[in-house]
C-alpha cells in the first residue's frame, strides 16, 4: 500500500470514529487570548497586554504561544519557494553579530506584520515576545519527523526550528509552528488548527519528533538512532501519554505470518484500538492489560504493506516500518 493511500485512509477513519480531543478545549489562558485583537500595532503593545493580564512566567509563556498559534499562519508558498540566501560583508565579529541580529529582527517583524511565516519567523517572534515580558528563550534548529518515510531515514536534516523558554528556572520545549496547524496533503493546503500539545511537551515525546543540530539538550546527549529509527508518533500519542513500550524500535523485522508483540501505555482493553489489514480497519484481538499498558499481538500479513499504524478511535497513535527478516 502506498503512503498516499495510507494518508487517505487516515482521513477516512476520522469520519468513522467519534473522538473529543482536549487540544480543542482552550484553558483559561487561551480563552483570554482568544479575545485579543488579531492585530497589534507593535510587539511592545502585545507584550504590554500580556503583562497586564498575566502574572506568572508560565501564563505569560503560554499566552505568547497561544496568540502566535491562533494568529500567525504558516506560509507554505514561502516554504516551497524560499528566498535566496542573504549575503553580507563584515570586518569584525561584532559587526557580523550586529548584522545577524538585524536580519533576525527583520524576520520576526515581517512575521508579526504580515501574520505569515515559516518556522524561523515563528520561533524568532516567540523569542522576541518572550524577551519583552521578561522571559529567556532560545531558538533551536534541527530535524523533524512527521512522515512514514521518516522512519528509518539514514541521516538527520536541518529542516525545522523550535524554542526553549525558561519558566521558574526550568527550561521547557515549545514548537509554536506545529501549534498553529498542519499541512493537508489531500487538499494540498495548510489547515489552521490550534494544537496545545507542543507547549511544554514532555521531552520523551518531543525528541521522538525533533532532533537538534547540536545533538544535545540541557547538556545531555540525545540518541540520533532512537530519533531516526523509532516509531512515528502522533499528536494524540502526546495528548494521551500513550508511550510505546514495545517494540523497542520503529523498524520491525518480520516475515509473512510472524506475530509481533506491541505494548502501549495508558490504553485499556475497553478502548477501540485498530490497525489496517488489507486496507480495512481491523480491531486488535485478545489484548491484555499489563501494569497500566495494553499488550497485544498482530500477525503480520505481507498484504498489509510496509507499515503498521495503530488508531485509537480515529486518531493515529503510532506507525512502524516492516522490513523482511
């Protein structure tokens, strides 16, 4: 089965199984930000509004995330046709850094004024607003993992950017670009969809989908192999804390008829867990609950194709790549 067909079935399943996601329910902070104007005269005026309405560092960081995610749209045309690299000359390191900062200022200002950006604009605007409300924030560049074809990819790529922000002396992870929506390959267009899961994301999930160019987070080395070869997880996985406990890799060696053992945290026998079998949804059979996780077997059929994806209700939970043993 082709990746395009699988993507179509994902969409099809969303109309079969009803599901209510907490990411669609705005908390108290988001409800206040929803009442903000879509346009402010300056980043300073937006920051002043946030400072007036919120007192804690957490609430301010969240308010910035929510306003950007709700009002800045991903510029897919610019992504497809990126501008040419800007070259400049300098005589000293100080002059170089000054010009780099000027380019960054131009980028966040353009994102704020046009309300369109790619990830660089989102992250720099987040950093700008964070600094105005007294928060430390850094822009991190690295690789992202969002497609079935990313499972088992040989090399990492620098194709994305996100933020860390310090709240009460603790650094948290923020990806406001992914918080504003996603690309629908069937419609060939961006879909605006506010998503809460990429604010203060648990690192175990965040780094399953992101890998920094430095290979390090908070002075700890991250595993590039785990990132490249791990299963593809989805937003619902993060929302429900559905941690994949087995298999230990996203690449499974199996032949026709082999039984593969899976174990997923925080799913019970009562939950409707499905996968695709010969193009049709098939319910997981004879699962058993093991210490807060659901363990089950799937007999691999080569007609299932090169990937197995599990769904809870209509939501994709995890995808694995199958290779011949």
